[in-house]
């Protein structure tokens, strides 16, 4: 077992026989896409599970970001975080808007609300924060600022599946939130995603927009896109929803062991659970202080990789460092010191529902003993 690979994640897969049973139903019905019965069922079950009023399924987690900005006619500048997956900023760019980066709070990795006001200009129309690693943003403070300046808030909640604050879903915050159901996420439909909204009228409008803008056979209400989820993936999603709680609990147990072992390792820091928050244990990032740890982040990363333990440097490089964005004034590293520090010190340790006790021991041995 010594040299078997441990990947950073492993997809949650439904039972194949059960999936086959649902596929048979689809074959019999001959209704394979366009708001079929499994599609409707999954939207309903997800809304209940997530404790949100309305869910609209999408084919991935990027298209709901693009569509949210379109639906609210966002123009000009959008304030966002560089410490995320590139799709966050790409969605702003694809809408012809200018991303404006603000620094993060090292305590959470999320956009620092106290840096937002200084980034607002007369062209600012929206804020797009990310609940990075599933850590809830300071949604109250962000709402205060957005309300004061008349800005929309779209949360990229790709990491925040099932996350609650004081019993309330974090997905209910902002004007809209988006989810990714990619294979690497806590809950997956192979490829997939969703948008969460507050009212039925918005749900209707979003459902039109993800179907080319069609509001009837002959009516197109706007320049829509195609992001319709097929019945196969909806059925897969229905089965996975039934086992996601157990998967999150298995992740929780891994996090408990990681924290116990790493708490007293000098030069290694990580996030603890936050009181009142129901976490989803989507990722387990650790941050290496080279001077105290006695080894650089990259050396540790390579050492792990050399024995088949595949950590990932999420999120390095920062989005603001990619060629498309690094020319922006707000991408200047001096504007983003905390984000740079995190990006240069992070490794996400393997985290998924099937890590065995032996796997966790093998990973910890590498990190604890230098
Ligand atoms: C995964 C992810 C996305 C994109 O989701 P896809 O389903 O891969 O399109 C967007 N934002 C963040 C923060 C992500 O992690």
C-alpha cells in the first residue's frame, strides 16, 4: 500500500445498480432532457435539503455565475476576490465588466469587507464574493455596504454546499448564490451546478435564460444561453443527495484527525470550526510558515507528491496573477498582500469521504515529520 496514490479528492458516486434502475425509467420515458421529471424532482429536493426557497439547475458552476450577472444587467466594475478558482473572475470578464480585486482577511481567506469601500467607484455595480473552502463570508457587513451604495451581491458559493450559519443556509445571502456540482466538489452530478434565488419570479426568469431565453414556443425574452441539465445527471444527483450527509460526516472525521495531529506542529496553521457554523469540510487547507516550519511549502508539496500523496495548491497562483488580469490596477500585489501570503503558503491536504485511517496516518506522517 505504501506507494498507492492518495488523490486530493475522490468523487462521491451513486450505487451503480440503483442508477441503472433510474436509467431504465429514463429509457422507457424517452424524455432525456429539457426539464424532465428527474430534473424537477432534483430541484425540489435540493431546495429542501439546502433550506433555500428556489433552485435552478445548471450544467456546471460557471454558467450560473455568467447568467446571474446577465440576469441583473450588471455593467461597469464588479468587486471580487483574487483568492478563488479562475471561473469567478472569468464570469465578470465574459459579461464585459471589469473585475476589481480586493484583499482577503487571513482569518477566513474571504474578501475583507473593510477593503470594499475603498474599491468602489461610480462605475461599480456589484460585489462577487466567494465563500472560499466553504467558510462563510461576513455577509452582514457586505450587505450593509451593498445597501449603502446600491450594489448587487452575487455569491460564488461553489464551495458552500450545505453550509449553514445559526441554522440558516448561507446560500440565502446576497441577491443570488451559485453552486458547482463538479466531480471534485462535496456534492456532484459529474458536471453540474445551480443557482439559488429568493423568489419565484426570479426563478422563472433564470429558467428562461438557461434555455436560450425561451418563455414559450415563440417568445424569447432575452439573450439566453444553454445550460439545461439532462435526466441522466439529474437522476445521478437524486441518488447522490441521499448519501451526501454520510460523506460530509466522513470528511468531518478526517478533519478532526488532521487538526489533532497538526495543532502543535510549529509553522503549520489551519482553520478551526466556527461556532454556530455547520461546515461541509470541502477542503482542508494548511498554511506553511517556512521560517518556523523549516521547509518551504513547495518543498513539502513535492515531497508529498514524490510518494504519491497529491495535495493541491488551491489557490495558487492568484487569479490576479494570470495574464488576462495582471495588467489591472487592482491586481498589483501591493494591493493584495494577504492574498499573496495565503497563495504562497497553502496546500490543501487530501480530503474526501473514502480516506482510510491508514491514508490519513500516511499523509500526517509526511507533514508532521519533516
Ligand atoms: C469549481 C468552482 C467553480 C466552477 O465550477 P464548475 O462546475 O467547474 O464550472 C466556480 N467557482 C469556484 C470557487 C469553484 O471552486
